[in-house]
C-alpha cells in the first residue's frame, strides 16, 4: 500500500472517530445538560397526527422503571432513586424506591393525583396490579402488597416467591410482569444474575441470565417458559396471545415459544436448535428495552400490528411492521416512531393504555450503561424521571376517537362483560381478569352466554373460552366446537 493510500485511510478513520466523539448519542456519558420537562417536550419529533404530553415528572416521581394499568383504568409505575445500587441493611430511609398510582380525573392525560402505594422497596423493576394490591419484585423477593382499607396505600406485605438468590447486576433482574390469557403471570429474568424460584407446591426452577418464566398469583406454582436471551426487558402479547419480548444485546424482538431456546452469550440450545428469528436487523444499538404491540383502530392502519421498542442509546422509539410468512411472524424495519434531540431521553418501558395511548417510562439520565461506565460515576442522575403519553389526534377533530374512562371498581358486571368486546386490548384483558378474579360465579354464566350465542362479538368469544378454562368450567364439547369455528382466533385458542 502506498503512502497516499495510507494517508487516505488515516483521514477516513480519524474523521469517523471525530464524528463519533462529537455525536452526543454515541457518548456513554452524555455531554449535554438536563432539560426541564417542558423543554424536553419540544425536542420530540413524531409522525403527522401524533402528539406527546407529560403525565408526571420529578419531583413527584424519581426514575420510572415499569408501567402498568389496573381495572380502574389507573396508571401505576415503579420508580427508583437507589438504582443502580441495591439498598443494603437499614438504608431505606435514604431512598424513595416506591410503587405509585396516578389518577387522571379530567381525562387530559396528566396525573391530577399521585399516591405512593408502597415505599421502602428495593429497585422494584417489575410489578403487576392485582385485585386490591400488586405483585412486586423488590430485592430479593416477589412480594404481595395489599390495600385492605381502600386508602391507596399497601398495609399488608408478604413474600409470594423468594428469596430468589443474590443479585449481581441490578439492570438484569425480574421484570416486565405480564398476565396472559391463561391467567399466568409471565416474567423476564435478566443478565448476569442467578436465581432459584420455588412454589408452595414444590415446583422449582433455576435461572441464570436471560430466561422467561411464569407463576401463579397465589404463590403456588412456578414454571420455566423459555431458555436464553441475554437481557430481556419488556414484553407484550399479540392478538393471538403469543408473547413477544425486547432483548438487550442480541436482536431487538423475539416471539417466545413455550419450551424453546434462544441465543445468549455462548449458551447452547437443547439440541433442536434455537427458535426461529423474527428479525435479522438491529436499530442502531443493542440497548433495547420495553416493547408494545399496537392492535387498536384508534391509531391509523399503517401502525396496526406494529411493534415498538425503546432504544435507550439512540434516544428513540424504534418501529417494526409485523407480518406473517406462513405461521412465522417476521419484522420489517420501519422508520423510527419517536426521535428526540435530547440525549438524556431513555425510554425503558412502553405500555398501551385503556385510553388508546402509548405510555413511555423515561429514565431520563446522563448515563444509562452498567458496564461502559462505572456504577459509582458521580454524574449518574438519581432524581429526574418522566412519564410521557403519545396520542393520535388525526388531521382534524372529526377523526378523533374517544374511549370512555375505564372503571370496573363498583361491581358493575355489565360494563366488564361489555368491555370484553372492546377494540382496545388493554381494556379487554383487564375486564377478563376482573371477571375471573373478582366475580367468578357470575363470570361463568356470562362466558357461557357469549359462547352459546353465535352473534356474540368476535373479540369476546376467545376471552370467554379462556375465562371458562381458568375457572375449571370449559367442557370438551366447547373445545371441540371452537376447533372448527369459523373465527380464526377461536381455533387458535382452542388448540392452545
């Protein structure tokens, strides 16, 4: 190679190095200063017809970790200011790791009241609202927290599963608690931690790094669901009830098949090979977290059956279009959905609301990585955090949809049954769980009515099938009829 060619290569590599050094979105320690929430809001770019608004921010909340909705339509979130260090000994008074409830009384998307349901938690990176309480991960246990007197504060706390073992890495713990159609609670297990989970019936699983598993909500049974992935964080179900997760450090999206193995750091499969891949591409980084699948006509057709994931390195929300090739889902890369010019934007969890909006947990921070930057780096932010709400408003007022406020707290069985046919999947699943969990006897009658009427709404019929199964009332005849039903989803659920 001659001198001129060497000089050219030197200039090329040097220019790339300088470009990366000057790009704040390539920096593990962001070179910019934090913005106030109202300033950050102006940095977002979204497609035409969409808008983003603030639900809550500091000082009312710290760093949001996970989001979820309850049967009253209220948003819940776990927050932490201890992260990335777990709380040791009697240090709880120094930190405000907690589970909070957000109430929006006027329906404008902004929290009017914020309740601290439980405090003195230890990096609660996963949770699920259930009946009058919540199932919550708090190092080293999965806890049951209950509000017995209706004041929006947990006054009963007991261990449901645990202790699960020593936590080595707080960014790879038990997270993304999601309830399936079958009533099980599905949980991701993250990178570099080793856990042992035991059920009251003697069931037991041993996990290391990426895995998914499921548990009963009464503490009775635990089951391994899949093996592998590096650090799954965030998951969602599609219209057929199939589970998808976001994964950090392999590929952004996987569809999880029960008993299957997935790529990890050097771990083998079971001899049958790894499960099929949904995609081959990445989205500019491997720092992927949070996942939501859109299946709601309140958003335009081009976004239906799209999967969105948070990219905490590029400060974007990425988008993929999901299509089936035969029986296999495939993800086609689409243009990014949300782009922020603020490098502190860190979308760690995405959830679909009962109002037809996407909610975003923003772990707003100068530093996000665990291995790229020392945990004790003094510029890690502990206090700032935001929750955002993304809505589609259409091109004019006549195109707007409005879901009524969801509130199933007053024993209104009729409303819950009606919501089983909602176009909004969050409302459907919350209603199914409400009926099975809190009104089982009445639910059996209502589910049988739905399945006996050939004109019942198509959305409600598969849920009624699972409702009877969960209550031990699904007959062989019902299953056989569903297997030859003209509705595709009825056939799918019958075989499942």
